[in-house]
C-alpha cells in the first residue's frame, strides 16, 4: 500500500477531502477521468475571461465554516447573482420581486402585487396541487406561470408541466421588495482567477493523475491505497448491474465574440417554449467584465445552454429524484454500505443535488470521521 487514500474525482468533494487528509499527514493519490481538475466547477481561460465550461457556478453559503475554508484558497469577488428572464423580448427580474410585478402588471406597491397574485390563484380554483402546473399557479398565479415558469421548466425537464410532480417546486421565491439578489446567502461571490485556480491551490503538493479511468483499472488502483474515496456515479461503480440511475443532462454551445458586451448580464433565462436554449451565460460578467488587473475586456464569451434527456455516455447533471430512481438508488446504497474500505461522497456517488457549499460541508464531515 503506497497511499492512505485514493480519491476518485477532483471536484469539490474530492479536492476538499484530499486537501484535509493531506494536511493531516496522510498520503493521498487523486485520479480523474477528465484532463483537468475541478470537476464541473472547472473554468478555462479564454482571452482573459474565465469560462465556466460546465455551466455557471456562483458560490453562495450561510455556512461560515465552509466560507472560511474556501477563502484559504481563493479571494472571492462581490458578485451577486441577479439573473433576468427574457420572454419573447420582454425582460423581467429574477427572482420574482417588485420589479417583476411592476413589469408584469404595472403595480407599484406590495399590497397591489399580493392582490393580483391572489386574484389569479382564486380564479384557477386549485384544491391540493396534483402537478407542477397547479403547484406553480397556486403559488404565483397564471401570468407569472405562463411567462416565466412554464416554457423554461418544460425545456429543462423535457416534459409538460402537467406531467411533472408538484414537489419539484415546493416553493417559489416571491419577494415583495425591490431585491434582485437571487440567493438569500450571507456569503456570495466568484473566486478571483476562476475555480480551477482555487482547486489547484487545494490540491497543491498532492499526487494528481489526470486522464485516468479508475473503473477500467480498478483492481490496480485499489491495491495502491488503504481506502478509496469515490465521487463518480454510484451505479457505474457497480457496473450498472441493477440498472441505470436517470439524470437530466446539459449541453453548451460556446462562442468567442469580437465585441465587448453581448447581453449586459451574466445570466439571461429564455422562458418561452419556442427558444430552444434555456439560458445564455456571458462569462465575463461574473467578474464585472474585467481581467485580474482591472482592465476592461474587449471581447466576450457566451454559452447557450440546452437541457437534454440523459443517456449512458452523456454527462450526468441533475438527478431525477422520482420514486423509481430513489428506489433504485436505495438498492445501490445498500451495496455501497458493504464496501467497507470505500467512502461514497458527492453529487454523483450520493445521487443527490448538492450546492457547492453543501458538497464541501459533506466532505468536511466525512474527513472529521477519518482523522
């Protein structure tokens, strides 16, 4: 045994785990199937712009322990997530707030906004929402549902809202203030220099091997370490012998444009059904359109984001947490519990939607049980 731990995957869970056990004096080997570290938070530098290759990632948390931890490896800027919605050329603020209601109905006071929503909810007459459409209307009324929820959600999930379960949107943020901050988080920002730079700092001094498929050489790698920390898909670990867990996937069309400004905002959601993409990301605005020296950037990079049905071989993004998949995951979890020298952690190994701070918190907890 050459290593105390073999960490499979260099995303935030794996990088956090590796960093902390290494700091505690343990020997660690990190392997990753991709040619880069960072998992889905990987950023690639293009013309001075840190491009979020796997979709936008805005760090936000109320967990001071996590916030203090990540600030050991990066300085975070003061970026505040304030996306906008484009519905057939009409622009609305997100999350739903007084700017949204003023644009939608011309109302100017919270009382008027509440009255308008109540009027539409009562007109629809819903007793116990049976699907996503009824749940959304019961929360925000028909106008907001039709313009800002229906088309976007159907593109995202590839299904009619009437065929989606109500629990997907148990609640929707409705703010009766002029507040465009999407996250109710005490700490928020983007690491200056990009996420890749941050993860590289976390893995400094640790043996990292890229372009390595752990599962193809499992017995060889297992022989190298006392324990394995596995952050890849749990069903893949067991050769899919109980069946495939389902995901929604995402693909991106990214362009470098010879202009300084394409849409004037980091994220614009396209909420009509006819526009094929769900949103456009303009990466430079995550860092205020400037490079690390504070200079204005003359070019811009945009990514059109398309939601798609996942199939084996595609990149898994969002777990489909319905009864069928939860039941299948429970069976895989039982198998995982029998692997005494393997720690299964992270979004894919736990088949769970995690925000970045939650991934790091889970990894911190896992390490605390080891050292």
